[in-house]
C-alpha cells in the first residue's frame, strides 16, 4: 500500500515537471517496483531468512546481467525515446526533416514518433 501511495504522489509531482504522461507513468512504475523489491528484502531480513535473502540478491544480479546483455539495443532506443519526450526538441504539429523523411509530427510516444 505504501508503494502504491508513493507512486501516486510521485506521478502527481512529475506532472508539474514533465508534460509527457507516458514518461510520468514510466517513472512512477519504476519507483513502485523499486519500493516493492526493497520491501520484500526488508521483510526477508526481519524474518531472519538470510540465506534466502542472499540467494535472491545473487539471482537478481545474474538475471540483471543477462537481461542487460540481451536487451541492450532496445533499451538504448527506449532511453532515447524518454530523452526525446522529456527534452522535447520538437512537438506535435512541427514540420521536421530527417535523413530520409520530411513531414509533420503527428504523435510522439516513448519508442516512436509518427510523421
């Protein structure tokens, strides 16, 4: 319940700073998952399940390494989309030209921009 409450508060605060709703939801979800994982680890520590705690940390490290290597390119594209959404070098309705395309920006999403 605490993670849900904090996620809602973070999203409300971010609405003032970042105008792109999908970026706000993304940051809120990352915050929520982080709080949930921290809560699980604290609960395991309180119940004196040290070996389980250590095994989960080791497993999370191995899974994190495998995922980072497997999804390196899509993750870089995703981060580029987040940067475009937050810095807004162009907005909907602008006329832009790239290497091969010329057009009017219709929609800007996290991973795509529709001309």
